[in-house]
C-alpha cells in the first residue's frame, strides 16, 4: 500500500458507481473490539488530484439522512458528514487535528490522533485503512480503525 499520492487517469470529474465495504472497529481498554460492517453503494469521484468516496448513511449506522464523504488528498483524508449529522474529521498519519462535532445538544471539540493511514486507491478501487484515537473535549474516549474496500461497479 502506498502512503499518500494518487495515480489518476483520464476519468476526472466523473462520478463512478462503487460498492463500499466499510468495517469499523472501536477499542475500549482491554475489551474485544466492537466491530460494525457496512456494505453500501456509493460514488467515487476524481478531481484535481483528490479522490472522493461518498455514500448515504442508513438507519443501521444511526445516521440516516447523512451523506458521508472521504476526500483523499496527499497525506490527508478528510471525513465529512452532512445532513442529520454534521461533522468533519481530518486524518493525517502522525498528526493530531481538532475539529468541532455538531450535536443536537451543542458543539464538541474532537481531537483525532492518526497512528496509521494507508491506501492503495486508484480509479479501479482499492483499500484504505485508518487507525486513530479520538478524544472528546480532550478526554480520550477510545481507539478506532476504519477499513474501507472499494470496488467499481460495472
């Protein structure tokens, strides 16, 4: 797997239909990870050196009515949620980024410390893995891992 950088071809600006397999794991203390697996349809778009994966959340994730987008650009991946949940999280290996998370009860400061970010994504699909710890209002709440498999639909 490559670290950052994308190889793009002539299909820029086209929204390509993809199948996404998203596995999320949350670790708390020494308990077995709490894992969720989501298979969904989405789109992949290539624009100016950036690769965007987008999909609609479902009732299964508890965020129905939310559009989730992973934007892969250089060493960063930016996760944006818009709709019933609004948030933005920035992942960059070895760096911490703080963002605001909107809830019905107000905004929370969320610190994301990314320990590992790897992907081999191209216009044909691939895999992205992000391992990070999350702190809400500067209190560590857990360690998480995303593993996303992207397959082009033909």
